[in-house]
C-alpha cells in the first residue's frame, strides 16, 4: 500500500522510527503516526532527499505527530534539498524544528543560498571521499538500484569499514531476493565491523529468508548482546524459538519484546 518493501520497513522499525504493535497472527499493526512516517520516508527518498537528512528530519518529527489525523491536515514536502512541514498557514523546516507537513510529499524546485561562516577545517580526504561515494549511492537507490549497488561496491572497496554502506547494499540484495549474497556480504562486513548491532540483525533476517533458522537465532543473540533495545530482534527470536519448539526461550524473548514495546 505504501510502496515500501518488507526489508525497507524492517530497517525503519529497527532504527526505531516506528514501533508497531502485533496483531493476533503476529502481523504488524501501524498507528496513524507510523503510517505517516513510513510513507514520508519513502516519498522523500523518491524526491532524492539524502537518507541521512530524512533520518534527522523523521527523528524530530516523530515526537510531534498527533495520534490521529488533524482536521486541518498536515503536509510534508521536499523543497529543493530541504524538508518542510505545513499545517494550515504554518510552515516549519523539519530538521531545525520549524515545521511543514502532509500525507503526500511533493518535489518542488527551489534554490539554495550559501552563507559564509568563516573558515572550516576540512575533513580528512579519505573520509570525505567515502562520504561522497555513500551519498552518491544513496541518491541512486530509488531511480537505479543496479547503479546504486555498483556505487556501494566502489565505496566498500575504498572504505571497507563503512558499516552503513554494508547495511544499504545488503538491504538492496535482500529486496531483490538475493539472500545468500546478502549473508555473504554481511559476513564480510562483520570482519571489519563486528560490533555493529544492525549488521547482525540484518544478517539474521537474511538467514531467516534462507530458512537457516539456527544460524539466524545466533545472529539475533549477538545483535541483542550488542544492543538489547532492538525489540524486533527479541520478537523475531521468540518466533523462531517457538517454530523450533523451544517454548522457554520463546517466552523469554516475547517478554523482553513486550517490556520494550510498553516503555
């Protein structure tokens, strides 16, 4: 309905942007606030807003959205390379807290003015190059996923410790059904970035899709050792333990998931 793949939704949940409840068949149940944030993320990406800018904007917006759709309506728009929010006659710039909002995200043409702020120390050349490659790859995801994959591969050749590059490339592989390739990529990533919890989480999801359930459980356990606050890792581990007949472990993880959900 929203145009988002399962893995894209899972990434947004894992990052904590949305916290859906579970229905009687363990399906996700999203609130109005969740649906707005999910669709906003998707539409802003289609408008070629950089992912990191989307992340920062959604982090600020998450706490301001009403539980129900207000009568006045809300509108989120991409204006040039910025994110704005509209409500009635009010406007804010999303990242700074000066808002603009709507169910639909319109890509509008805009101009950007640069303000002189004095000399700024340049970042190290290698870091600057890696971030440039990452931004280029992100920008290609919506319009040309194959080109985005190649760009992420160039990034990881140049910066093999770039965890976000592995996460995004692995998600692209999973979204196209190449789960074994994604697992191999995550294995490589963990050789360089062993303490990134989301790499273990995404690897576990890919292993689940390959029906390698025992290995997936080990990956979820490692994820939770690094970050016990990732509720979906608890939920997925509980579901797998239940499937494999280990009710004690299933109950333990379900209980941990509910505690995190109810905070």
